[in-house]
């Protein structure tokens, strides 16, 4: 399963201090050059928007089964993003442009709003998110740290730095970031999910089960939590429990490789080879991506089952 970037200014944000105990990504002294859009006119006094607990969350029907969507618009399908883009909140508009990969439009909105939000931690987290989505990890790291400099214990940039650390193979730092982000503020489901995923990567099944069980207590129908807990049981050899959990999902979810492949394997492990074939054949192979090799291994196993 892939780890999730909680792209939030709004809902789940948290920041950080310069304490040596904080999780911090470093950048060069010359990084100040990245603020190239700032001009002399920007130093004219403009009333700033005070920080408040805002969120790029979505509370529509998608959120009933996808709890993480309440912490990030990144979880929302394209048709819904089109609706969100019409928001009166300019920062939400900017972030929506970035989610839809219209980066120039998104960055322009952030640049235009700079004087109003210069001290707003969520603003800088949004800017960082946009650069992350472009694949510019250097700028993303710079602005996540800028966000953290505005408010101590602002969770979203801490979590998002963890995502960068994990992508860089620095899993210990990612683990520390996810733990810290899950401990501060209301924004906690996304870093908890990322933490559970990281535990599974290192086969720390009991720890992962605790995380996903906590998420399920918040929302018993949450797809990611159900899939995470089912996968945990599968990894510890309890295929029967895994099948029971996977069965609470629907065919729409089985078409997703991160769900369907493991469900098929669990069915095969309990002797339901026909059902395993059915689930595996329902997977959208055009979207396998990094799951291709795993899919082929499970396909070989299922096909060889009697």
C-alpha cells in the first residue's frame, strides 16, 4: 500500500519549533533565494489573516467511507474537485488547482495572497504541497519548514516531511515524524495511517493492528482502515480474519490493486480458489503500477490452487 500525503492547510495542520527534539528537514543557507516572488512592494503594510483552525477537508458523501478525506482534498475524486474549486476560499482554490496539476494557476494564487497569509502556517504548508506534487522536494522541504516556523506543533507539515523522508528511504525519521504528527492537534488520522503503513513495511504486525483498529473505532466503514487491518491479519497468517474484514468492502474497492490482490490471496489461503479468481479478475490491471509484480505472483499462486 502507498503512504499518503495529507495535503492540508486547513484541516489538519501542525507546525514545529527549532528545538533539537523536533523532527526537522534541513535546507541550504541559500534557500532564501526560493522566495524569489517577494518584491519591495510586498513590504507595504497589509492586514494579515490571523491563524485559525482551517481545513482543506471534504465532508460530502465520500467522507463516510474515506475518513482521510476529512483531512485532505487529495482524497477527493476529480468531479468533486471541480465543485470544490468554486470555493470562495482563495487558498482552497489554489490547492485545488495543484491537486488537478494546474500548478501555475495554483502558485499564482498563493503568490497573490502572500501578504495576507505570510504568518499563516497553513499557507506555507499549501505552498509546500503544491511543490511536492510537482516533484520538487527541495522547495517542498523548504516551505514545510517555513510552515513549522510559524506555529509550534502544527501537524500537517510534520507529517508531510515524514512522507518526504520515507520517499528518500529515511524511514526512522519518517517514523518519528508520523508519531509526532499523530500526537499533536486534531489532525491525526492521516499520520496514524502512514504510521500503520510503515509498520507493515517492516512486518511489525501487532503495532499496525493497533493503529488500524483505532482508526476503525472512529469510523467502522472506513476503507483504508479496513484494508490495513485485513492486510495485517493476512501478514500474520490469519487469513480467515482477513477474509472477514475484506468482505465488509464492496466490488468497487476490490477493483483497486491495493485491496483486491490481498483479498484474493486471503481467499486462496482459506481454500476459496474460485472466489480468489473472481476477485483477482475484477482488478483494474491498467492501474497496477508498482503492484504489477505482486499481482503476477498472486495470480500464479491462485492459478495453481486446486
